[in-house]
C-alpha cells in the first residue's frame, strides 16, 4: 500500500485554503454584527433619553392636572413632593460645594 504524499499534500492545502476562507468570512460577519450592535445600543440610548424626557413631561402634566382639578390633600401632597425634590437638589449642591 503506497501513500501518495503529493495528493495528500494537495488535499491538505485545499483544506487549509477553505479554512482560511471560512475564517475570513466569520471575521467579516462578526465585524458586521459588532457594527449592528453598536447601532442598536446607540438607538436604545436615544430611546431611553426620549423616554426619560416624555416621563418628565407626563409628570409635569399630571402635576398641572392635580393643581387644576385636585383636592387640597392632593395639592398638599404635590407641594411636599416638590419640597422634597428641592431639598434633594440643595443637598447635592452642598455636597458639590464641599468637594470644590
């Protein structure tokens, strides 16, 4: 039984070339997926910012509706909520001033 090394070497080179081609295709595909992922993350970030803005507008509209149609208890609760937010902002400013 004789082994034809020339044919085996030729077959091996063909297989290596195919493997290299598949690797290049896989790298190209991975790069494209990375690009798409980056775009998707950017879009998600934009949508989250838009959502945050819309929620703030909604809360503002809710507060206005409460002031226009609400009872004294509702208005007092809203006033307390705003005072809490003002106090929180004041605390943050004080902490920032201490760092400077």
